[in-house]
């Protein structure tokens, strides 16, 4: 395909992420501080996340961050419990964290309505501020990503991650994390310029791959796997570095591609060890975040361990856009998909 990577809508929207996060952090500072004060004064017994697609990957990020920084049990709600089975679990004393770009998916709205009726406090992270989800919220955290026309969410996903970090940093009164987040816009701009063309070379002819992460990095692996599928028509499965050894490893053979993400936290040593083992077995290993023998290193910006995964996905978006074009696909027009998914 002769189309230049920069000519796609996906490319242009993903490139806006640094400015989106910069504006979002400033505009949301006061309301998030007010919400954090309330949550400290009236701690919930648990947090329940509710989302679909890329927003659900952001919810995975939220779960790891909330549980590790606040020690608060966090679980993912299955929207079908409400929209299909019409069941209503007791959510008294909980916070339901609903995440959505459009705020209009029927099953998400059904789950949030049910959660509200069952006693949950609804905190909505949503891009469309006049959406039905925004109207249901007790507390609204606008993503402020602006219009996102590409079917593949990019800047709205990064905005979701930034909003989650800002909320948790203020809730936990974690000044180190808050300071690290304030540096994210500049780091995102630098991450966008990193050269991940080696991944395009390795994956242009691929038929299937694993995308691997752990902890906060698992959320990035989930998002990357989805983008491979929807923009490149490339089958990809997101796998926890721990779960890979519980069965999926049996599919890995000489030349089998894997993309590993590893932020600089307690999970890094295990992922580097795994990358080394996979490389020794002849797998085609790509890794972002650390060096590993026989693996192709994808460059990354050093940052706080919570911020690094956000930078990885920004570099990834530029690469996967180029990969889609190299494979003859149009990332702006994935087959069978539309921007707002109306799951019932």
C-alpha cells in the first residue's frame, strides 16, 4: 500500500496524545482533588470496574494500580450480568468506575444503571461529556481527548490511563506518582518519536503472535493485541507472563513471534528471564523496557514504573499503524467494525 503512515486518521489522532494529557491534567486537577478528599473520608469497601474494548484494558490498569497503591479490592463487572441476565449484585458501599469513549453502549449503560440502583457510587471516565453515561454518573471525570473518529481508540485510551493515574495519585496522596504523571506529556511526545520499525519488519508476514505483560503491563499487552487484530488483521493474544507457562507456551516454536512489555517494577526480572528462555528456544522475541539475550530491543523512555506502560503504548500505536499499511490493511477502516459498539 502506497499510503504514507502519517496520512491515516489513526496516526493523526494518536499523535495528539501528549497535548490531550497535558490539557486533561490541568482541567481535571480540581474536581479529581475534590473526589479524592471524598473517597478518603468515605472509603469504599471495594471498586468495581465496568468497560468494554480498549476501555476495559484501561480498567485492567486501574485494577492493578488501585490494588497496589490503595490496597483496595478491585474487580471487573461483567455487563452481561445486567444486560442479559437481569441480575443485580449487592454493590452497597462500592465505587463503580465506568470507563468509555462514547458513553453510549447499551450494555454498559445497563450495567451502570443496575450498579447505581444496587448502591454503587458511579465514577465515570468518559470522553463524550453529554453522553448517557455522563448523565448517570455521581462523579464525572472527562477524558478531554476531543473528537476521535478512528475506529481504533488511541488518544482516548491514553487519556483513560492518565485519568486513572491522576485519580489514584490524589486518592493515595502519592506525591511521587503525581509528579511523575506531570512529566508524562513530554515523555509521550518523545515516545511517539521512537523507532519501532524493527517490529514492522518482524511482523509484516506474521500470522499469529503473543503479546505479553504483567501487572500494569498486562493492560498494555491487552490493548496491543486488540490493535493487531482490528488494524492489521493479525491474530494476537494477550497473555500474562505468569500465565504463559500454564499452557499457552506449548504453541511457541522456532520463529514464533512474541512482543513483551516490561515496566521497571517487581515484574521485570521475571519477564526478562522469560524473554531469555523464549529466545533460547528459537522464538522471535521483541521486547520493550529491558534488554534480553537473543531478543530484539524496542527503544523506550525511562520513567516511573506506572508511567512507562503508557509510554510503551504510545510508541506501539505509531508502529502498529505502519504495520497495518505494510500488511495492506487500512487502519482507519477495519472490516465489520464501527466506532460505537452497541452490544446488548
